[in-house]
């Protein structure tokens, strides 16, 4: 029996993906080899949380798509460890697909294939899903409790970039013997001689009665580098040309300038992607906690820049002016912006922000309203652009790239967009292409009446060769596979009507499609024109089938 294998490793930086894959494969082979089984195809997700549904894991989604293919090359699927594959109720949402397509699922904890009519098997798999969820929850609770205790009792610096005005210093060996043996050090905060006086000035001017914008204007006029310009290596995504109101406000509301460690100001919260379809899972958002939930060290942990009294006075003035931090409730249905993160202002080169106005999505750039104008940049107070002024023309332009008279040029551009690979990788890529060609020929021979047993043996040999080539590619650390021109042509011509596909797609799916195509749109308000560029990454060259309002790669 030929098997497909599925495995997963959650964090690439904390676990060795190859080692994890090896032991999961070993468990799977130990289960199936006594029954004469062999693995001919692998699906292994790296760096993904177990809480993600199968359809949102790339390799798991490919496995689900392969179940529908009668020529998939395997008759069963084996999983090395169910806790890494299934989380919560994912087994109940996934296993019916295996049953529907007649593919058996083998799990070591069951001792073989899962019997869909066995109540005991169903109970065992449900328990493992619950254990997987419980393990993740328990780890999160323990880590947060430990970090909170370290912040309050020890004033421990728990990582991250230092606030503007401080720098990170070495405080000696790590108190954990195991981490100290690995060479990890304990770090803390110390004053940044250049930036700390600027923080003092910001608090002094604001407490004296100056507004946030006036403070930012004065700092920019005096040539003082803003936080992104002060540390450009860690803020390469920002221009750093002027102080912004948000930067001044962030400094004024940061209690760590009083010399005490403050932790738990923000939290990661899992928000349902679609409240009407819980099976789609969650996405993680950063949320501000109420001040009552902040954890403050009992003793000072680093040099103070302002006194507690000055800081509290600044908070009172912010609250009186209506600038204090206010909790914001998440929307029941998140607003969908099709051009999120892709539209730039041609005057300042900053990303334009999404903004709903009269129920219609707009994009705006309010650079002069947010940044000090001491540099006298010529920019209107606000630049607005409606989404429906761009999207129809954008979709028509994209559709023209797939018309018969331009298909050859599109193929050349997509092929050229892929990076060059070294000689060894090119060799493995040629082997993979040759394997695909052989499998297609064998299937044609099968359709022509050749003995199925002989053809099956041929296909197994080719699949084994392909699996080894893919393994060698993974060992070299190359994730993207260079596609041949013929492969790209097959992918492109599979799209029967891209105009209708894009037109009918859900706005959130269209945003993902635009992003995968590498689109960048630059709006020039003086010319009333939008410059559109597309630079698709190699890994983004794919087909997307849009069905029932959702897209599946």
C-alpha cells in the first residue's frame, strides 16, 4: 500500500524542522511497514501553529486537495503524531473528507487505520485533539504567569526593543543555569545619552502646556532625529523625516520612563476570522489592556528619566484633552480593504490608510496632520481616494495579462521573476520536472490500456525518486521551487476566466490575490493617476480557485 505522510513542526527557530520531520516519519514507518506500506509522498508544514485549521496550512491544504484526485499516487495517509496534526475539533472537521474519498487514515495511537464506524476510535482521536488544545493553553498560561512574576518581583527586562531614550546593556549571566550554560545573558535598560534628554524635553514642554503637535514641530525644527531616524536599522520601514504626533504620544504614555518595569500593556488576542464560519479559525491581533491589568515592578529596575509625579501629570493632561488611551472593541465583522498595504502616496511615499466613509472604503494620507511640517514638505492636508475608483480598472488590467495575444509575454515575465538557483538546485529541479513528465506519460499509457500493475510500479519508482529530490532541496534550505516555462503555462491556462474569478471573489480574498501578485500602487493626486506595478514572488505563482466566497490555493 502506498501512503501519503503528514507532519507539522510549529516553530522553526525553536525546533529543528528536519529532526522533527525525521522522528515523525520514523513513527509513521514503524506503523505501516509491518503491513507492507511505504511512504511515496510527504506533506510537512513548518512554522505553523497547531491551532490553524487544515485549509489554512499550506501542506495540509495540498493534502486535502490531493484526496480529490483519483490519480494521487497513494491509497492511505499516515500521521506521525496526532497532537501535532489535530487541535480541538479539527479531527471531526477533517476526517469525514478522508472517508468520503475512500482514503484510510493511519495513526500510531490507534495501532493502524481509523475505523469510521468505531466509537472507540472516534473517542480516542477527539481526546487527542482536546489534549493538543489543552497543552497549548497550559503552556501559554504558565509562560505568562512566569513572565508576570519576573516583571513584578524582579523588574526583569523581558525582551523586545528598548523604549526611545534607553539602550540595552548586559547585566551578566542568566539566572537560569540551563540558559547560562548555553551562553545566554541577562539584559536590562540603561540611559541613552543622546535620546534621554529629548524624552525629558518632551515631558517638560507638554506639562508646561504645549500640545502634542507643537512639541513634534519644535523637535523637527531643531533637527532632533525622531525615533525611526535615531535607530534606522530597526525602523527601515519608516522614512524618519520628521517627528509624528503618534511618536510623541507613545513617549508620553509609556510608564517605563519612571524607572519601573511595566509589563502586560498589550496582549495577543485570537479573533474569529468569520463569526458565521467558526471552522475558519482565528487570527491573532494585538490589543491594548486596561491600565488595571498592567503589571508594574515593586522596585525601580532601571534609571528613571522623569519622576512619577511628572508622568502622572502628563496622563491627567492627556485625559483632559481627550488624548488618553481608550479601549476599542473589535468589530463583529472586520472591514475588508482590497488594497490594504498596497496603496502608497506619491507625495510622501507612505502607505495610505484605509478609512470607511459613508459605508464606502476609502484610502487616505494625512501626512501633514500626523507629522511635523518643519521640513515644509509640499503635501495637502489630506489625500483621499475611493477604492471603487481603482479596483475595476485594476481588475481589467490584470485580466489583459492573460489574454491570448499577451500570454507569451506574461509567461516570459513570470519566468524571469523567479530567482536564479545554483547548479545543484537546478539539477534537483530538473529531476522534479522529469518526474512530473514521466508520471504524465505513465498515466497516458494507463489510459491507453497498459497493464495497471506495471504502470503502478513505474509510478511508485518515480514518486520515490521525486521524494528524494525534494528532500535534498529541503536540506539545502531552499523553499521556493523554480518553475519551468511549460509549468507556468499550464498554471496560467488553467484559469478559464480570470476576469470573472476576480470580479466574484470575496474582498478579503481579492486582497490576498493582489498581495500574492506583488502589486504596488502609487497614487499621484496632482496627476489624478495611479501607477501600478506587479512583481510576483516565485512562491506566489499559483492558481487560486474561488468558490463559495472563499479562495483555496
